[in-house]
């Protein structure tokens, strides 16, 4: 097994694995020799991906079709990983409520919290404990550039991504002394089915999923956060280091209104 597999294998769990970035993470990890537990809502998509990865890489793949916002997420995932040693968690799943905050149903905002905040916290706790006991492992939490400041029309989504970012930063410091690497990947706009389904009204520069996933995996062990893509790194530096916070919020608001307003 490769050095990556020795540190983060033999199994990886990818949450939100049926398409887009999650599928890309699964393909990259399979190419690195890790066995996979794939979780998402769509059983058919998971089954097709699992068959493809088994044939292409000769690895073992388990699939579990479940909603990452469900109340009994932990016992459901415990069942999915029973008997295997998960050395890497990639939490990619996310839900977004796009539009004016008060015009979206409260239930949609609460689902953002369930999927984007409660889900990664629960799985990091469930899988991080045995990683720390073994003295090796890794956790990748997908955050977003929108989590660096308030984002009008994406208020609850941006807040949830700020939660994931700060959670990863805290765990990075807590767990690195116990052999577990944690990183938050702050991605920008990426060419995924989720992006297309949001029906943006304008074209913007998009990163390809493979670049985002590869940079996130390569960042493990090199600090608590990574911003993918050179242009995104420049934007992040400006928003967090150069501009007043109020200016960053207004710029993000104008950009989001052009996309979805």
C-alpha cells in the first residue's frame, strides 16, 4: 500500500459520494488503493459507482443509501462501517437554501444545519475516536469561500460552512498530536451537478472537481485549511486580510444577487 494508504487507510468513508465532488473523491481515493464506504441518498448512483471502482481498481466498496440529515445518522453509519477500519473521513455532502432568508421555509434552513453542521460533527466524532486510538487517520471537511463572511441570499448555507471551517480548525489542533490530520477545504464555484441544479443566471469561472478534490487530499497534514484554485486564494486573501468585513459581505451579496437575484 502507498504511503497515503498506510496513513489514511485501509478504508475511507466518503459522505455525499453519488455525484460531483463526492464521486471525484471516491475515484481519487480508489486510485490510491483505499477501500471505500460510500454514503449518499441515491442507491442506484452509488451502486453504479461502486461497481465501476471495483472493476477499475480491484478494491472493496460498501454502499449505504441514507440521508445525512436523518436523526439516527450515527447508528446508521456505525452499521455501514461495522468490521472495517476507517482511516479517512471525507464529508462532502451539503444542503443549501438559496434566496432571501425570510422567504425560504424554516425547515429548509434547519435541514442546512442537519446536513452541513450536525452531520460532519457527528461523523468526525464517531470515526475520529478510533483514528486517535490507533494514532493515525485523517478528516476532510468541505467548507466554502462563502463561510469566510456573511453571504446575503445564502445566509444559512454560509453560516453552516463557517461552522465546518471552525470545527476543522479546532480539531486540527486537538488531534494532530494524536496522529490524526484534519483539514477544511474552502472551495469556490465548482463544476458539479449541484452547481448546475442551482441554476445560476450568469457564467462564472469554475474549478473542475478533480482539481478541488486533489488539492484537498494533498493538503492533509499541511495545516488546518486549504483554499483550492489560485484565483480563489487571491479572493480569500482580499476578503479576509485586506478588506473591511462589511465590504466583504457587500461584495459577496452583490455577486450572489447577480447569480440568483
